[in-house]
């Protein structure tokens, strides 16, 4: 399977620059995979491969692309679309009467997996600040020996406002994963706050109410979004401490209490951090289990092979 990329719209330093699918590319005149968001808006690469039998697009932006004036028909030029939102897969297949949308994971290239590290920090979070619960999380973390990693470019205003909490900024991808590996716990939210503007755009989508992603858009101003940091922590033998939400999309990939731990609210978050750090010898096995599960299932090479071989129209891999 030939792989081509166009990352011209991706923020420098973000994860799409490091998934490395193109490094597994093999010559082909029939099957080709394109990745990079610009491929939806530009035919620069597509025109080169339009006569291929299987034209595949790998999409990691769902469901956030529907919070704008993005047209759901931009990807109609592809024969198959692999994406990380299970609910949008079902929704798009239903409204378009097709089976070409398929559910897949957000990969991590095994070559970036950090070597084993001493766990010198208690807890970390890496990413942006997207609402009040993130701010409260920073305040909880600050009571421990924590690391907060973020960029100083391409970030929203709230993240800029709370840069004072950051312990590490603008790390290379390798250094970020190394820092994660030095922490016992990585905090993860798999839901995203919505603004009124986001909801206005969502409600312009056809049959938007039938997408489980948008079920609580109006009532709770939130929606699910799987995070790449799940696999990054697992690859680093760092325990994922994950907020339990209304969707729990992580359970498509990992099992609770076997591969990760849930927290229910901020008080529980603080208590879980304390318990895990004080009893690390009993919790580190969960991180080890998740690490092995990642290696056996969610690397970039495995994703490449699965997409290459998947010709049965299955929506779940």
C-alpha cells in the first residue's frame, strides 16, 4: 500500500507529524492511503492517485471537524475513510448509505517509544487547557510532584493564560514521551467542551441528532474525543488516569482496572493520585499490562497492516 502525506495544515510539533505512516509505504498502483487534513480541501495529491482502485483517507480530526462549516461531503472522493470516532462512523455510513467509514485507533510509531525510566514524578498532563475542569485539574496536580507539558505556539487563549503552570514547554516529541515515561500517572480527558458556536455548526449537519457524539451537545456542552495521549502513556509504561464521562470511548481500546483507572470527579482525582503514588508497586502492573496491550495492538505498523488487509467493509477493527 502506497502512503502519501500532506501535513501543511497541521500545527508544527503536533502528533500527526510523528505517526510515521508514510515510512511503511510500499509501491502500489492499486491501493493508496492519504493522510493530513489538507487532503480534504486540496486535490494536489489526490489528482496523482485518482485512478487507484482503493483510495483511502486516514482521518484523526473527527468529530471536531463538524464544529465548523466543514462539509461532510469533502471526503466523498475516497473509497474508504478510517477515523477515530466510532459514533461518526455509524452516523456517516447511515446518512450516506455506505459502509466505507471505518473505526480505527490513533497510532503511535513504535520507534518513538521511550526506553524504561525511573518514575521520578507523580503525575503529568500534556496538552491544551479547554475549560474549567482542566484548570481545576492543574490545581489538583500542583499539590503533587507534577509535570505539565504544552506548546507555546498554536494554542488557544486559555492555554496561554495558564502557561504559568507549565513545567515543560515546546519539548520535542521524543523529549515529551521521555518526560511522560518519568511519571507514574498521566491524566486524560476523552471529552471536549463545546461553545455555542460549535453547537450552531453541529446543528447544521444533516440528521445531527442521530450521531451519538452530539447527544449531549445542547444539555452539557460536551462531546467525546479520543486522545492520542492514551497510547503515548501506555507506550511509556505510565498509568492512564482517565475521567469517566458519558461515552467512555477508551473502552473501545483498553479495559478499566486492567489497563487504566477511572476517576469520577476532582475530589476522586486527588484521592486516586495520592493512592496510586503511595502504592505504586501495586499499580504499576496496570501500566505494564497497558504497555503490552499497546505493543500488540496499536502501533503505526499494526495500523498500516490492518488497513492494507481490511477489504471486508467491517466498521470495527
